[in-house]
């Protein structure tokens, strides 16, 4: 087995040792990838264990590095705006991506969703989506349809409002 992350609190070290001994046997090695408060990237999430907020899980855009360094996508993932794909399909995958991002994020990190969503918008711009279309799609997102935890609802709504304002500002 390789790259199966597990996030442990420092109080769980003895439990991890017991798990390694009892479950895996001596031939398997559990490695420490980082010190406490280190962020690890697992699948499409960033996971951090902090003293203040506990476990913080945020959806992550896998093109983040390439978008920030080159302004291009390393992984081409979306149909071009001018593709023959139906408009309803294009809108649905945008809304579905936001749904996935919310589902992958812990309620204590909804304010951090701004970055992966903004990077997602940049990907869509690269493949030709006009700002006015993106603004309309984001205005049509029903927060009640998303898996937003009630604890973070206010934070999420403020973050979504800011993204809507930014899309509106860019289309003019």
C-alpha cells in the first residue's frame, strides 16, 4: 500500500504504533510525512490539523500549481465553451463541481473555498467561458441544494456572495 494518508493528533501516536504492530505487521512501515500543522494533499483535498480549528479539510484544485505559476491548466478537464456539448450539460458540470468542492470541505473551512473555486473559474476562462455566463451560473446556484453544513452556512453564503460579486465585476 502506498500513499494512504491518515491524519492523527499527537495524542494518537500510541494508537498508531499499536495499529502498525497489530494490523500491519513488522514489514509495513507507517511514515510521518510532516510535522503537526503540516498540510498534506490527499486526492482532491488539503488536510491540516491545527491547534485552533482542529482538522481542516479544504477541496483542492489539482491544477492549482500550474494555474498559479504559468496561468495554464496542466490537466485539461473541461469542454471548451464553443464545444457542441449542450449548454445545460456545461452548466450542470459547473454546479456539480461546486457541489463536490462543498462536500469535500469541512464546515470550519468554508471561507477557504474561495481559492479553489476561483481557480476553477480561471480554468473555465481558459477554455473560453465568458464572465457573463459564469456569473449567471453562480447566481443560479441554490445554496439549499449544496451539502453545506448548518454550522458553516453563514460563512459559506458570505464566500459565495463575494464570488458572485467578483464575476459581476469581471464581466464589465
